[in-house]
């Protein structure tokens, strides 16, 4: 599809919404949302973007009754079904669909079922959440590499696929997604792996949403900070020297979100 063509009937657009501020949608995402016949989304695009979607052309597949998640196979089948009805379908995900967004599974399923699709990349919260907090994920003096990691798994379980010890050795910046609940376990795993307990850490909750919160500490203090400030998902954890640079810029850092609840800075 060329840049300004209208979306094709029967095509599925795997669209990332960015972190939540509607102005951080790409122009392409915005146009596709306006022109789509149907949008399947979950909660992660955030309230401001979801309220832009017309109620009669959207379905929230994030949660069903009784707090259960819609199983992935059901979402996959729905995408195929809508495509076969000749609809122009947007599958909207928070951040970028291909960063911990299961976009790859949906793409594979669509390909298997002969459904044409397009991937529309977006601003991932893994970079945007640190960014709005004044934290660059790389910095010439602090980090020449960055790792994006899921914090969803229990690091003390042998089946954990994240090698925290290796991450501690690699250094650079570690950005943890889905990492609020298991923060105590992986903070400890990183200290056990050799990172200093003094390593700076920042938590950024609901980046660019109303009610954004930012809290800072160290590997040793961050669990208490999380509890004091009341950081809840969705939040990003940034670990490494870069998290410490926020302090030197924060007095001059302006963004449109922080008035709705800047968390305490605890050093
Ligand atoms: N595809 C998404 C990530 C999905 S995994 C992306 O690229 O951003 C879900 C996790 O994303 C959440 O647990 C949280 O860690 C992170 N996340 C997504 N949006 C966020 C936001 N606005 N603020 C903070 N964290 C966010």
C-alpha cells in the first residue's frame, strides 16, 4: 500500500498505538484508525486513544467478563473472520505490536490463513517511558547497549528464560516490561549477578497517560519506593547509569503529563 492509499478491504493492519498520548500515534496509525471498518484493541493503548475509537466499530479483546483475558486463538480467529467479511481491520496494540505485543504470533496466524496484512510500527513504551522521564536509554557516558526484557517470569524458577545473571554481566541499560510485581525477585537476581546495589533504577507508570507517575531509587531501595509511591502496572523499569541522569535534568524537564501526579524521587 502506498503511503496515502486507503486501506484495502480484507487486509489486517497490525498497528502500534505508541505509549498512550494520541499525539504520539503515527500519522499512518491515525489515518488507519479513521478509515478502518473495525478495530480490535485491548486496554494498553490507554484511555485517550481508546476514547477516539467509534464505539460501533471497535471491540475490546483485552478483557472479558470475570476479568479473564480473551485467549489469543480467539483473537486470531476473529481477525481472519473479519478479513473474510471483506473488512479493513486494525489490530491495535499499545506501544509497538512487535515488542512484547504478540504481533509476531498474529502475523504468523494471518499468513498461515492466507490473510494479507501490514505491520505499522510505532513508538514503543520501552523507549518512550524512559524518554518522558528524561532518561535516555543509551548515553555515551553510561550505556552503549540496551536490553528489553520481560519481568513477567519468576527469576527463581528454573524455567525462566531471562538470564538475569548474564544481563548483570552485560551491563548497559536494562529496560523491563511487565515488571512491577516481580521487581523484588529480579532486583535481587541482578544484585546476585554482580550489579551494585547502588545501581540507579527508575519506574515509569502509565507513561504519557493521565496519571503518569515516575519514581526513582536504586536496586536496593526500589521495591520500597514502588510501594511508597504506589506504582502499578503498566509500568516500565529502567535499570542502569542512565536512570541516574534524570536527576540532573528533572528541574527543567517539561511534559504535559507530569502535572497529573509526579511520583516522589527517592535517592
Ligand atoms: N507492545 C508494548 C509492550 C506490551 S507488554 C510496547 O511496545 O510498549 C506490556 C507492558 O508494556 C506493560 O506491562 C508495561 O511494562 C509496558 N507499557 C506499555 N505501555 C506503557 C505505558 N504507557 N507506560 C508504562 N509502561 C507501559
